[in-house]
């Protein structure tokens, strides 16, 4: 199996090194194409109309200068890997969880999504953290269980038009409850908010709190309270069929 790795934390991020270890447990045909710097929150942005360049960091290891995770996957799948694109695209391991509606702006998720759009199996992987305790991720669960999770997804997947979002819990490896397939937490509103800076006239985009209520069966609570590794399949075809049918049946027209 040919595997392409990317992330949104940059080519030198420790989570990417963890991802490389996971990938090498599965295959010896592993390639890395990642941003040259932090692209957290980039979502599925493409750098249209702006020149990019590749920097080789070693055998099968490249950075895209100024590029997003989606840029990196396209460069890898359609150029660097030549006529043999990857069978599997792994994105991560992100420093911090990617859950619920946050997946919409996640560069980590976008790497896996673009991998799936390019015809590969796409899996995003994130290591959760308790930001009230530490800002330094503990990669133990991703390292210990990552390859096993990938193999489980590969064994269970069908022909659905999806990519997969995986989160590892913040706990000791011996306390991990197992592997749970769960739906996405749809928040009551967007969690992204204006957040004032200490510098006058400046502000941040931030996630100061989690919108409530939370579904105890969805990714957010199963990861946090259940201490399970969560796997959520996300559809690439985003048309809402019921809403489409309702519009058609309404005789939608001008005037």
C-alpha cells in the first residue's frame, strides 16, 4: 500500500513524526508532503493564483512553501508520486482534537478529505488535549493505537464516498476504553467567536467555550467522557437529499 502523509501543523511538527511511525507499521512505501509552517484552521483552502514551491527535506519527504494541507495532497497525488498516486492519505497527527463542527475549518480534516476526493482512502487523526491542564500533547495513545485504528478502518470500510475522522482520547493508554464509531457533534451554533486581545484594537478568532447541549452519543462526549478512540465517517457528497426533494416538490420557481 502506498501511503501519503500530510498535516496542518507543518513538516517539522512532532505529530507528523508520530504519523510516520504509524504509517511505517502498515507499509514501507510512505511519502510525506506537508506545509512548511503552521496551517491550523486553513480548512480546505487552495492557494489559487499564487506560486508555490517544493522543498525537499529528505527521501520521500517534501514541504510546500506557503501551502495548505489541501495544496500538499494535490501536489503529492498529482505530481510527486507520478503515475502511481497513494492508496491511503493520512493527515495529522494533529496537536489537539478535531470534533463536531470544528472539522469544517480543520486543515487536518481537509488533508484527508482531499485525499479521498483524489481517489485514495482518507483518514484524519488528532490527539486530544485538556487545555486547562497542558498545552503540550501526549502522543502515547496515537503512537500505541494508530496503526491498529487504520487497519480496523481499512477492514470495515465499504464503497461509501467518505473520509474518516479519528480522535485519540486524553488519558493513559491503559485507560482507553476502545474504538467507537460515532456521529459528529452538531453544535447549536458555531463555536468560533470573536475574542478580544490585550492589545488595544486587536482581536483573535477563538473557541472560548463549547456550545451546549452535547449529545452523549456523539464524538465530543464519547471521546472526552467515554475515553474511547472515536471514528466518524464524513460524506463527500454534501447534498441534503430531503431538502432537495422538498425544493423539487415545492415547484420552486421565480415570481
